């Protein structure tokens, strides 16, 4: 059983009364002291219970000689035949007066339950109802009576009871249900009772997972026995959907059963079922996609015949949006939009707040304008959550409507104290997307962010940090971004220790891609604690889909400092190595495997991973026909890892492709240089700034080595080689620098470097520290140049180790 976030159904939606679920009072329920054996009393009882219209019942109860059983039977019959419209009638008031003399306590269990159900159906109340609740012996009720009583109490809520008495009655019924569930075992309730109980639990918001699991087992059994119909499944799905409980087996079975009977469902049934199932599609993706995929073709003829109302059209769009399937069926589903556009007044604030964020990226401008006007009309009646959802929906739709934003911001300011932390973020994100710069409103709500910063989730903290740079400068403060970063780091560290939430792969990608820009946000170096916490969760996140996994690995190599720190942290991480090894093993020779495998081996090589599994995958790729860019990445990986040299040489000899792909040719050239099979350079006139934009941080040092080789040994000078050598050493942005011997800016020496230099001086070995004469452009971090041997020793090669302990190709060069 999976628990999803609660989604409440609006009042009146999928909330039909179970008119076919009833307990008819019988003469046997009358106490012996009250029972009349006369022919007239028994005849009247039978006439009331068999009446087929409200008028007949009202005519029968005009007689003065009625006892409590007659009254209970009459009220129950009126409730079944007439509904809530009879609650204020004179005849019903007269019947209720007969219950004020203490007679309800003398009724039998079946009559008491019937009277309770009639009170719920007719919305009745009074002192007699309180006495009825106290007199009800829940342990003496049959299974169906208990289910009906619970259902009736849920519909009554606390309207007819004092608050404490209502709570006590609910607890008694709930405890009795739990006791019987344990006695009967899972699935022990009947079909109709299971639906009644599920509906009552959802109405009362009782989150009893064992009880819901038992009801799911019972419903599954009754569905397989063909004892349930469309209406019953509609109410069952609604109850489970309201509480956010998903039993995978039951939901898949219900969707499969309904999928073959969609023609038998009304438009109201289909919309209610779609809304109820929309949140469980991730739990049962195959059945969910099949069910929602079958809906559009059944909706098209109904729309043409005018059988779909504007509200139902909105429900369908909301349901597909919540199931994340709207984009897949956008062409057919957006045909429902004209129904909403013609009758926007059919939607209340609840449905507006659900609809707008879901369709804003697909809807036409005319529909968005209509919805904006409707939202402006409803603005005074909207809750803070509805205001926030509308703000982000219209913001994402880039709607420029002064009237709309004026009404939304006015109501938001008047209700600012009632906004929750997530709704505050939604509002700020919507205003930012729509470029609405209301400084007074922004000041109020960013102050709310500061007050509630500890309550935000990791993804919400990241969203706030992404919004911060676009805030007007006069509203910014130095402390808030740092505090938000602190809370973000704390949440990630707790997840790393197994004390709380674990970051999903999609969020990890977004965090890693954003992390380099955090330096400018906080005015501080890269947060290494936050990065370390993320890297510790990386093995788990690599279990995500291929696209997310590749973005994760690529994000680690987009920034020089991030790449360097990630490489040094991940090299000794055995969990990370095992996770990558498993991924390499899982790559099969099927359609589309080659592209993802090339990107995988290239990313692994950038991170220094030279495991046996990766080498096997490389060997398999070297036997495949590859494009120029793919050949360049595979050969680069072989050269960097120092593996499969002969196979890579063969690929170098046959590599061919567009000469305009300069970066690929340069990677091939560097790989050939490392493998001691240098290729002729085919890149001579590429502008340096273009190459700098295309390459990754891991390309900088190899291309500098290639540029130095081309200038020093081949005598070739070009724009790209000058740009590479002029880029300087690859150093963390936070490293301190000092002036080198030739006036160039070089990183300051560490204690280890000073110690080595002093040892060389004691040995009287001629050398020069940090000299620009040693290497053109000072491409190394802190080199030692030995003039006599015309050699350079770079002291910063700790990050050039592979997981096997060997030096990488870059370090060997």
C-alpha cells in the first residue's frame, strides 16, 4: 500500500449518496413493551415500508397514533424517496417531535441505524440525535449495520451532535471496525460494506492503513467475483484517491476492468474516475497509461454530442495533467478547451486553481484571457493556496493582464499572514515568471520566507535560491541566501546519514547544475559540505533512468572546481564504483544503446573510472561503427585511462567526419599523441573563444598539452592554440594567487611545494618555481622547471589518479 499526498474532492463532486445501501426497519425491532399486536398497527407499518412515493408516506403519517418504530420507518422511507428537500417540511417536523419523548433509546439496532441513516440523508438534527448516538450499541450491530452507521455518521459530521459526543461516537465505531477486521482477517467485508466503509473513512479523514489494506483486499476479491459495477468502483476509487492510498493490485485491476467498459460509463463517471486515478499512475504506470490512453477516443464523440459539461471538461484536463500525460494526448484533449472557454462561470475557485497550472503551457491565449477574467471575478473568494496556484499558472503562461495581477496581488497582500511556506514560494515563482515587480508585495513575502525558512523542503530551498538573483537589489540581504544554503545543506546531510529524506535523481541534477552559480549568490567559495553530501547519495541516484543518469554524470564535469572536487571525492568511493560497474554491465546491444554507452564511458573517463566493467564496455564500443564525435570520445577515454591502446589506434586510423567538428578532431589528436601515434592536425583557424565555449573543464589540460606540442615540436601557431595556452592553469576559483617570476599570475605555493623546493635546493638541483619560461602560457598549476634537462614537473597531479591507482593520460603527458 502506497500513501500519496492527500487530494480532496470538492464538495458535491463524486459524492453521490448510496441510495441503494439501506437498512429497512422491521417490526421485530420494536421492544416487546412497545410492540402492538393489533392488526391496524402492523398494517400501518407494512404500508409505510412499502410506500413508493413521498405523497403516500405523508398521507400515512398524518394519523395521530404513531409509535417510534413508525416514525423511524417513515423518516427512512422519506429519505430514500425524497432526499434533502423534505428536511424543512411540516410533516417531517411533526415526525421529529414524536422522537423527543425518549423513545429512540427503546428502538432495536436495525431501527436505530435506519434512523441515523435518514438523519444523514435529510440533514436532520436535534436533541433526539444526541440520545440516539449514546444509545447505539456498536458491538451489537451486524456487519452491514455497522458499515451503514459509520457511513451515516460520516455524512452527518458534527452537525447534529455536540463536538465531543460526535468524536466519541466516531472512535467507538472505528475501534469496533478495527476489532472486527482483526477477527475476520483481510477482505472479510461484503462488497457494499467495503465501499461504505471506504467512503466513510475518506469523509472523516481517518488514515488507517491496515483497514484500507483490508478493504482493498475485499474489493479486489469482489471485483474478481463480478459483484461490483461502475458506480461502486467510482465511489471506491474516489475514497482511495481522497486519502492518497494506492493498492497497486487493486488499482491496476480496476483500471483494466473499466477500460473495457468505458462505453457503459457516463461522462460524469469518466471524469470522476479519471480524477481519482490521476495520482496513482506512477505506482501502476502500465495500467495507468493504458486507461488514460483509452479515454480520449471515448471523449471525442461525447463532446460532439454535447454530453460533456464545462466542469467535466476541466476535470479531464486536470486529471491528465496530474497523471503527467497531458502532453502525450494534448492534441485530442485540448478539444475540450472550447467548452471551458464558452462557459467559464461553470468553474469555481477550486477548479480554476487546479486547471490553470496544468494547461498554461498548452492553452491558447484566448482561453487564458477568459480564465484570467474568471479568476479576477473570483479573487475575493480565493484561499491563499488557490491564489498561489493561479499565480504560478498564469506566470508560467506568461500572461500579461494588469487586471488579473492587480486583483491577485491585492488579495495576496490582504491574506499574506495565512500563506503556508509552499504557497509563498508558488506566489513568488509566479510573479517572477510573469515579471510582475510589485516591490511592496515582494518585500512582504520574502520576509515570510525568512520567517519560515526552516520549513522548506530541499527542492523549495533550491527554487528560492534560483529566484534570489532576480530580486530587485534594494530588497536583497546578505544573510538570507546563506541561511537558505545552510538549511539546504542540513537536509542533504540528514539524508546522507539515513535520518530523513533522500534526494531523488532529478533534483540532484538540478542542484549540481546550479551549484557553481552559488558562489556569486553567497559571495563565498563552493560549499564543499553540500557537494560532499550530494556525492554520498550519488550511487543511489545513479539508479535513475538513462537520461537522468547521464545528466548527473555530465553535471559533475561542467565546472572546473566542481569537477576537481567530485573526482577526488569519488575515486575512493567503492559504492560509486559498484554502481557504475552495474550500469556498464546492464548496457545491452539493442537499439539506441550505442549513444548512451559512448556518453557513459566518456563521463567515466573524465571522473577517472577505469574499472573492468568499463573496459569491457569500451572494448565492445571499439568494435562498433561510430561517428566522428563518438570516435573522439571513445579514443579520448582509452587514452585517458591507458587501456585498449591497439584497438583505439585502429579506430584512430579510420576516423573520418566533418572537419568543422573541431573539438572532436582535437580530442582525436590528443588521444593519438598520448598513444604515440600522432595524427596530422586538421584544425588551424578555429577562434579560441568558440572552442572555449564548446569544451568541458576536463578538455582544458589535454588541449593545452596538444597546443604546446603543436607550437614547440611542430612549429604550428594558430588562434586556438594561442587561446589554450593563454587560458592559464586549471585552478580552483577560490585559490589565492601571487606573481610568478615573469610577472604572470600563478597560484601561491602550498607547504608541500615549498618543502619539495627546499629539498631540491639542499641537493643543489637547479630548478625554477612558477616560471612562465618553462611552459608557454603557464598552463600548469605550480610547475618546477629543470633548465638543464629542459623538463617540467607539475606538483599538482593528485586529482590525475585513476581508481586503479595509475596515472591518467593527462598526467603522463
